[in-house]
C-alpha cells in the first residue's frame, strides 16, 4: 500500500514538472517516421522572419502541428505552425515553421517538446533562429547575429525546461552550457560570410531571453546591456538547453529586427509590423547564407 502511494506521488510530481513521458516522445517520433520517407540529420527552428528558409527545401513533405500527436498548437503571430521534412543542400532536414513560447501560456516542457522528438528521429544538429531587439549600439536593423552565448533570464529565477525529474535516456542531471553553441560551426559560418562578400559584417554576440509578451522598458534595456547581452528576444534559449541536454550540436542566428529604446526622450516604439518587415527585407541574404552553411554541417557519411 505504501509503495502504491509513493508511486502515485511520484506520478503526480512528474505530471506537475513535465507533462510528457519518454513514451510520449517516442509515440510522436514513431508517428512522424511512419508518415515521411525522410530521415533528418539536421533540425531547424524557424522564427518569424526566417520562414523564407523553407523555400530552400526540396522533396518537401509538410505536416500541420494539429496533425501531429502531442504537438502543441502554435498561436504566435507570423508562425505558420507547420513541420516540414526535405532536403537542403544535400542534408536531410526537418524544419519547424513556427515555434512555441512561454507568453502563449505554455510551460517550458511543452515549449521544448519538439527538440526531444527530433533527437529520437535521429537528428544530430539543431539550428535555432530568432528575431531580436538590438542592445549592442554597434548593431543595425537587418543585421544577422551569430549566437555565441546566451543569458537565460527566466532560468535564473527558476523557469528552466529541465526542471523536475531528469530523464536519463535523454541526458545527465546537470548538463554543461559553457559550450552550448558549437565553436567549429561558428568559425565555418564566419568563413562563409566573408566569402559571400556582404557589405555588413556578420555580428556575433550574446542573446538574452525574456518571457514576454510585452517589449522591454527603457530601464530593463539598460539592465540587459549591463548584463552583457547584445540582443534580446522571447525564445530560443529553452530549446538550446534541451538540445544540449540531449547531446545535440547547436548553433544559431538571430536577426536584429529593431533597436531597443534606451532614451526616455525617444518617441520610438517596438512594433510587430516593424519586426516582420525587417525579416522580409533580410530574406534573400538569409536564404543564401543558410543554404551554404547547411552543406558544411558534419553528418555521418558526408565530408564537409
């Protein structure tokens, strides 16, 4: 009887901390593998402004999130809510056209659900993309920032996607994050950018995540700059943490769609329309660099 009570308590705790079991991830992965011919080696999370990347896919197979077992519903503006499988410059890929956020009301274990599914699909590399506000005064709207590091602001106050019982089949209890963004891939991206001959330098910096959905106050922007952040957004970091916990290689880009307001005399305001327009204008450069970078990702059976 005591054992039954203990089992019940452990089950309740697991449900509160993480509503998915290992079998849930497996069920979703099996469903996807049974519905597509592709066996992805690379996963890409496309944020608003990066939806253009799906244009580079060939042999594409598309699934709405609503079709996929256990997948959350995508409610964020500018997010199509589709999962695409296909080939991108020789690499078998799975792409999320739209992600999930805390501000939609989802707990972080649900926000990051697809990442563990990707691991069970056989993915070895996760590419994260995001849009962000520029904190670094040297940045300009339209710049692409290669993410070197991150600050998990919600995580510093206890909101972490790994909170709760650890699933050893995915990773260790205390994963390191000092090497979250793969150094070799960052070096390759810089080399590719130089070969492209772009007028603007490829930026590199630290991304800080906030919960949203409101944009930051002037005082908050000053605080984030003082913390060492170069760009601020409402996503990305939870997925990276879970990906590294799973042992995936990670690298990522953030598109600077607006510069944050740091002057109380400024009449400027961040707006969704401004952000989406900046993404549209950067679309061509994004497609070009992304296609070339994809071919350089090391995968079994290929040479880069």
